[in-house]
């Protein structure tokens, strides 16, 4: 049976996939990611709100909370970026780094742990217990082993709260989302959430071999449930720092969650029809999202995300 026949069956049998029935996506320009030249990368500082800032560079976004008690970081990018990250921190505060929180074990978020911890004072590196398991595991293909100096020195299971710089900093585990060790960080006083790669708004919902699309959606819902939207004038509300991408707010997060659910439901419908992965790809179930999220390379590429969602939903990973 050819692709047109499968499309006709899907369209006549499932109203939920009507959006993709009539139109196949045309290729969109991709955002190639290639090998990084870290020497050429500039770290930029973005004020968020309250005591919180966001640093961008190479890898995941870094959250910086400053105050009289010292500096708290969420994530540390790739290891070679540590001197530039430290220089940017010193433009914000001369207080010592005291805490590093990792949203997960991937090296674009935790690679600079050791170097930045050495630059601080009695630094505690905190992550979910599964992140430590991944970082301390023997090296293996597809694993996330790291040098001992990058390992968390303190772990938690479901939730953990710190009192630092006159506000509560809450760590919340998102189970089997982007990885098995995801942490969402909520700065209560500043009203800022650091979402890690559970919410990376520059790409499709992407997860490693131990993550799941349902876990990603549940993680997005956890962020939605702890945030407040801006008022009718677009002011106030919780500021959200994604793992990758720009600072945003709850309405954009809700739209991203809805997009993730739509893609999950479309692929699940196709799986239930018995379509193969190649047939799913031929139907372009993400076509209207391609102008914003489409890419041909990297973890968040269209093909890779469809691969992971299909294999996750069929239990074939």
C-alpha cells in the first residue's frame, strides 16, 4: 500500500489527524549545529527578574542567582566554556559560587561543573540521584559518564528546597522526560523557573534513550502548574528559562505543551494503524511546526524526534 493510501485511511478513520491529512510539509531551512569552536563563542548575560539572570553561550542556558549569600548556578554548559561563564558571573557578583544545580547529566549542561566548583567556595553540586547514576556509570556507547569532579556531591529523590539569598529555591524531579534525571528549579521569591531540557523552546520535544514523550509532557505540565501567566497588560507572571532558547512565560509554555501533545497523538494514531517509521515520516505529522522547530541535524532534528517518539510509543528502543 502506498503513502497516499495510508493517508486516505488515516483521514477517513481518525478525525484527530485531520490537520495533517491534506498537506505535506515543504522542507524548511534547517538550523545546522555542527562542531562548536568554543574559542569563538561569546557568553551573553540576560536579566530575567528578581535576583536571577540567564547566560547563553555554547550548550544549555545557565541560570545565575546572586545575593548576599553568594552565587547559585543552574547548569554549567560544556567544560571549555567555564572560564567565560566565570567571567560573566564576576560581572554580576564578586561573591563566591556556593551551589551548582544540574538539570540533568548531559555534558552541554554539566560539563563545566568541576572547573566552576573549583572557582567557588565549599561548592555543593546538586542533582537528582539518577543524574549521579548516569555520570558515575562506566563509559558506554550512548551513556553520559563524566569525570568524578563533575559528579553531584548531593542528590535528592522527588523534591528538595534550599533557602539561599533570601528566597526558597525548589528542586522538582520530572520523571523519564528528557532523561531519567531531570530537575526543574523554581526560584520562589524571584518567580523564575529554570526548566532544563524538559522545556527547550528552540526545538521539538527531544529526549535521550531513557526519556519518553509522555514524561516530557508530564514535565511540561509540572512547570505549568507552578507558574502564573502575565496580567492582561502582559506584565508580571513567572519568567521561564528554557534549557535552550529564549526567556518566555506561561502562555508560550502551554502552546509548546499543546504542540508536544499533538505530535504524540498523531504518531500514536499512525502506530495504531500499523504504519512503519518510514511511512510515518512520509506523512509529515509535524508539518505546520517545521518553520519554527524544524532542523535536519542534532538531537532536536525532525527525523530524530520522530524516531524517538515512534520507538518510544512502539516499545522498540
